C-alpha cells in the first residue's frame, strides 16, 4: 500500500503529513502542485493542500487532508467515562 501526497512548498500541513507517514514507516510519493494538477484538484472541488490518497490494489482511495490522515492513523480513543444525558419527563 502506498500513499500519494499532493502539496506545495512552505506548507506546514504538507510537511506534517509527510512526518506522520514517516513516523509509521508508510511508503509514499510526494507531488508538488503544478498548473495541471491544480486544474485537476479544482475539478474535484479540492481547494487546499495537502490532498492525500491511498493506493489499494488497483484503486486510489481519497483520504483528504492532514487532519483526515491523522484521524485515520491515530484515532482518538472512546471516552468510556463520558456520561450520557437522559431526558427526565
């Protein structure tokens, strides 16, 4: 499985995405946004970078941006101590 990160220079979230992938030793390819890639991203209504995909067999699965990658790789544990509010009539 390989990840594809589309980003641009001087983008802190792009850098953070790369750091996160490297933290988990996940293989990735990085592509800078070019005019052609920008047109393609805009056609898919993506207006921010990074945009991250995961290659799975013959398909590309869109993950989203840095926050989406972080949530996928490091999901927050469920809070078992959270109290449920019950309506009292």
